């Protein structure tokens, strides 16, 4: 048996607990909306490029395929945490943050 096989999905160290299908739906909706017009090429999304620019300081004109996926790989734990936050319910409301209307 391999060493990594002893962990289950919900007990692996450094990884958050799995979410319900409802929460995954909110996460997928956020990703779909964030890549609007660029679903098959998310590195071309102006919104995601702007968010990467504000997070890292790299100019959005210089973010291409390699820079985008390098950022995603390097910050994968933070990105998972952010996506889980988008699907989590707000303590003041019964609806998740991504599902509310302004």
C-alpha cells in the first residue's frame, strides 16, 4: 500500500473537508461567471487577469498561458480556500455569498 493512500479525502492533512453538491454548484457558478467569454481559455479572462495582477503585482498584459497556470499551481491552496469561501454561507444570511443579489 502506498504511503499517501492511508489518508481519506476528508482527513488528508493540509486539505479542507469536502463540500456538498450545493456548495460545489456555487463554486462552479463562480468559476463560470469569472471566465465569462473565455471558458476554454481562462488565462484570457480580463477579470481573472486583473485579480492576478492585484494579488501578485504582475501586469495583466504580461499574463499568458504559462504565467496563469504557474500562478494557479503555486497558489492552489489559497485558491481552493477562496473558492470554498465563495460557496460558504454568510453568517448573517442563510444564502451563500455567491448566490446573493446586490
